[in-house]
C-alpha cells in the first residue's frame, strides 16, 4: 500500500505542477478549485476505478466522468493528457485561440471529455440521465460527477439529488469538492451548507465523508461507493482550496487568478518536494500490457 500511495502521490504532484504551469503561461484560469480536487480526480483515473481506453475514447464500455465544476478544467486537462488521451504538449496552449483546451471545456474538441461545462448546477442532472440510460440498456458502467461546494447553493443540484434518489440510481456517484471557499469569500459566509452528510442522507443518498487529500482513502471510498446498492452515493471530500501551494491555500483570491512568473516559481517549488513522477512513468507503466486491461492505460 505504501508503494501505491507513493505512486498516486507522485502523479498528483505532477498534475498540480501542470495546473499551475498552464494557468501561469496562459495568464488566466482557476487554480484554487483545480488544486483542491486533484486527489479526487487522480484517484478516479489512476487508482484503478474508472474504466476507460485512451486509444479509444468513445469505447462503449467505458464509465463516464462529468466535470460539473467546469472552471476546474485545467485539472482534467492534465489528467487526460497524463492518461494518454492526447499529448501533454497540448497543455502549453491553454486558452489560446484554436486550442482544444479552452477556459471552460468544449467536449466535442477534447478526447475523453464527456460533457461541456461552464454554467454550474447542471452536471448532476447530466450524470442522472446517463445513469438512467445505462440502466435501461443494461450497460454495466458507472457515472461519476464532480461538483464544487459553492455549486451546491444552486437549487438545480437538489432537484437532481431528489431525482437520483427517486429512481434509486446506485450507478451514480457524486463527488463534492468541499474546500469551503468559493469565488470571493467562504461558503459559510455566502450561503452555509450545514451538515452535508445529513442533508444527502435525508434526501435518500448514501453519504461517505473522506479526507480529500488522502489519495488512498479516496480510492477506498470509490470502492465502497461501488459496493453500495439501492441508492446513489455521494463522497464528501474535505479539501483545501489551492492545496499544495502555500500562498494559495484557503485564499478566495486564488479562485480565478493566474500566478505571475515569480509566483509560479514559488508554486512549483512548493509542489515539487521530490516529485518522482518520472520514476513511475518509466518503471511502473513502461508497457501497455502492465496497465490494468480495459481500465487504466499507461501514463
């Protein structure tokens, strides 16, 4: 387990470096909420949970991941690149005219991206629709949907929560990046959410609370969620806005601000800490046969 933890932590460090680097180069973007959800998305894609094939992005047997908090696009852009859906060189062109990687994701242009995003409060309804279709067609896949905590202030989210419970969509797993900070203040000061576990449970969901920066616990939570039947499951991940970059952590100012050259250097230094990502690139996944077949492709 120690080796697996080290492998996943190294991937998370690489992804965090990608996030701040591409946003810094672009001069705009949303680092705070991308950094806070890194373990959630890396655990899903690189922890043997999500079924996908980078060489065949439209593979019918794949699971689906819906990024409802679309401003965290840089996080998924990095993960998809590191998973092999497209070249990491694409990350050099974030927010450039003609690039596949725009400020908010355009799914038709990005291999492996399931749903365009931007307007908050819509992703869980999309996930419900996919899950319902899977059930009607006998598809064995699961649907995962990442939402922000500020997003949960929208009424459309709770309509989707009720719908999933009403139809017992146990192939839906909602992920809440509970970093307690939104665009210009704390969630508590703007519109407090109360006890999220209790809220979701009262709406008929299974609720799992986890340290969103302990990647092994995140992966275990995904496994527990998959085993729970009869109702949808939410994983409420306690996270830190801007995690991994000391001067960004917990500061609303870094919701949508790009680091300048000096700040970027400091951010990369904070994140590095003996990165080691290349070690796993070369040793753990040096051939396609070594990756879990039909689930996770080599990095």
